[in-house]
C-alpha cells in the first residue's frame, strides 16, 4: 500500500511566496497609509542589511549589497505567505 505522507513544494516555492508576500504587503501598506494617514506608524520602514560595497579593479568594478526594507505590512505578508505555503 503506498504511503499517504504529505509532501510540500520545495524551498524555491517557499522563497518565491515569501518574497511575493513581502512585496504585496508593502504595496498594501503604502496604500493603507495613503488612505488613512493616522496609521502612519504601521508604515514606518526599517532598513536591515549590508550597504553597497564597490571594488574597483580598473578592468571592471564589482558591487555587492543587500538591503531589506521592512514594515508591519511586509511582515504580515511574510507570515501570510508562509501560512499559504503550509496549506499547499
């Protein structure tokens, strides 16, 4: 008899859903703050990451940096994306 164990999609799907959840959450947050300015505290953005670093080798230059700008709505989007992933 075959096993009926539940299988989840791969980590690539989880990563895609979390990124999309953060982006959509930020868009919704911007719209909510524009409609109701009193909720501006929820739209405050905190930046976390590495600032841009550039290495110039005279033949080519290499730049690297990573910055994550998060607010309440993007965190909510991350959580909803994770819940959606678990229901897949």
